[in-house]
């Protein structure tokens, strides 16, 4: 399977990471990997987590990770829907006001991009 690298940014962190979504079989594996990459010490996989994992698609619509099926099968064809739709993944504090989520994602992405250019 071809790689499917996506940028992941965490609110409050200057560095983003790249993850290959094709390595994971489901959301549980992805979230476990993000938990380890960003040193959450199990907080991302906990039931009462204080962080939200969101993603944007081609149209910059924002959705919670897990809202869409990871994959579906039609006539023996497997489509990894989430892997194909997600363009950027962002980990945000639940304390971020709902109305500011889109601007917060843009702010995190632009600050990381600016630091990468330096």
C-alpha cells in the first residue's frame, strides 16, 4: 500500500509531526501512535480525555477524528475513507472555544509552517 503521509499539529507545540496513515488498521492504532508521538502518556486514549483530535478535508471542513468510517468495502473493494479524506490533523485542548477551532487550526498550521521555513 502506498504511503499516505499527513501533517499532525498539537496546540501549544511548535513542532508538527508527519504520520503515514497507511500504517494503521483503525482509529485506535492512529490515536495510540499520536499519544506516543506527542508524549500524552495515555491521555489521548483515555475515556475522559481533555483533548480533541480533529481533521480537515479538501474543502477545509473540520470534523472529529472517528466521525467517518476508517474504511468500507463495496464488492470486495476496500476504500480507506478517512485516509483519503483527511488533509491535516490537529490535536486541540477541549478548553478551546468551539467558535475558535477553525482559526486555532489555521494559527497552529501557519506558525509551524513559518518555523519550518526558518
